[in-house]
């Protein structure tokens, strides 16, 4: 994920983009297991991903529902988005976070 602020350095980022993958940094590390991510950065990543989806007109995110289906590993992951409803007033988007072919987290945005 690109840094939210142009002055942010590598130690302050939660994610970095590497082609089609998002690479988590140590800042996402769970306190229970260093090989997994804690929930808030994952939910933030899903929220960022929905803002990257093109729309017919400028949209504002008003609702984001997230589900953590499995433990989210702290390794490169892939994001998939699908526009479920496209319109000039409302757009509904599904966001999936994948570890290989396994969806580990999901979001639905309005």
C-alpha cells in the first residue's frame, strides 16, 4: 500500500506494494503470533483497496463491513475487487484478500 503521507518512511508503513501483491511490514505483526497480522491493519488495507476501485463519478465510502475468515499470514497477499453495483449515486464493491488461492479476509463497501 502506498504511504499515506509523502514523508512516511519504511518503518512507518504497514504495507508496501510489490506488483500485484501487498507486502505487510513488521508493524502489522500480531502480538499472539509473529507470523500473523493483527486485525486493524487488515481492515485498513481493505478500506484502502476499495478507494482504489474506479467509479463513474467521485464516490465517498460510507460503509465498510469486514470479515476475517482465517488467520491472516504476515507474507505477501493479493487483493481482488469486484463491483457488484455500479451507478452514479451508489456503488457496491466486494474486496477479497487472498493468501494464494485462499481468501483470508473479505470486505463489502458501499
